[in-house]
C-alpha cells in the first residue's frame, strides 16, 4: 500500500497523454484510480499535541496500528499504574472558506474550437489546461508547459510520426499527427519555456489557431467545485475534472500522499459498500463507511451523480459530513 501515491500519479499523470485526465476511461484501472484518489491509505497515530505530516515513504510504518488497545469504555489497557496513552489525532481541521481552492496556468486561450468545452486548469505533477468532459473522450485538447523541448517519441501513438515544421506565434515549432484524429504540436515560447498542445478530434487549422491565440495571462478559478469549508493549512494536491485531493501546505506534491479526497462519479455507478451507515448530508442522502484507512461519505447528488469525500481515520464524522455538505458541484463542468 505504500506506493499508492505513486500509482495514482502514474495512472493520472504519466498516462495523461494517452488517456487525458478527467475523461471517463473504459478500463478497470481508471475506476480503481478514481476511487483510490479519495481513499487515504494512511493511519494517523501519535500524541494529540503533535501535528502529523506523512510522506509516502513513511506509510509502511504507520499502517501498522501500534496504538494501545482500548477497553470498551475507552480507557487504555494497563498492567500497572495508570498512564497517559497516545491519542488518535486527526491531522485535518476545517474552517470557513475565505477563498476558493484553485490552480492556475500562465496562459489563457482566446479561441476555443467548436465542440470543445471551456478551458479547465488541472493539476497532476504540474498545472495544465484541459478542454474535456468526463463522459466524452472523443474530442479534447490539452496544453502543457515544459522546461525543455518535449520528446515526440514519448507521446503515445506518435513515436514514429514524422514531425512537420510550423510557425506558431512567430516561433519555430513542430507538429505531428496520428490515426487521423490526434495532433501534437510544440514550440519554444520563451528562453526557458516550451509549450505543447495535444488534441483529439480537432482540426489542424483549429489547433494552430488555438495556439496562436494563447495569451500570457494566468488562468485560474476554473474548478467545478465550490467549498463552504476548506481544510486548514492545506493546498490542492491534485485537481482533475472528477476529483480533487488536498495535502498539507508544507508537503512536497511528488512525495506526499494527500489527506483529503473529493471525487464525483457523474454516471452515478459508485455504490455504498456493505455495512455503511445512512446519513443526511445537507439536503442529500449519503452513506458513511471506513475504507482503506480513511473515513468516507458517499453522497447522492441531484441528477443521479455520486460524490465521495474521504478524510483520515480519527476525524469526527460530524466534521466529514459538514465538509461534504458544504461542497457544491457544477456537473456541467465535469
């Protein structure tokens, strides 16, 4: 279980080119990754006065529950004089949102081809622009920033495609096509910035027009989620069309497992596990359960979609339900 963070990022980031984030992938691997995005594989133990921040490398040690055994009344089991036992502590607290969690990209499109939804800024290893929807993988477009020239051989389906020279925004660039639907174009925008566009179902003319229309103006605030409550001292760890995860602000995204997950199944296929407890989440019905080291609530959204929210073991169910009840989802943006 210790490599779940790496596995999640590998599925959602490393395969982003062949299976763009946010789309409803047909494989079981995508379904597993979506569900694991909101399940915390970490157990938090320690003194209540200590704030615990977990890196992925620390997970194996903490997965073994070494907390003192409790009597039914909650008192620590002892064989001698009473002692103070380490208490289970939740590493998450919530407060009213003064700003909304968001990620940003340093460029904004001024032209969007017909058939593409508006731009969303997403995050895996880095922030990028995506024009896509969860249940439609036939037409999409992705914009990435690079510190060096992209390697065409690394792009799935285009490793043997002969690149063509093109001019983009006054810069020399390369364009490759594959399977009649896929286009990949990249160019050096500044001395230390390369940009690439990867698209499916968009014409060459529209891809080049899109590239020429990019403005060096940051784009943010495109998330489909609005929060009444936010986790204290946490930042967005990963942000996709269908899921968002949060990790401590001091964490390194590449090596730290997220503590909180929010995911939406627009098709509504996710079902509460056996033994879950029915609960009211705002105006919507939901089910509480414990899975994979996390406390989860599955919420029935209007229209048949399902939202799943997860926090670490040790957090009060009332806090989890209040957090979930304060989340509003724009399903048209997913």
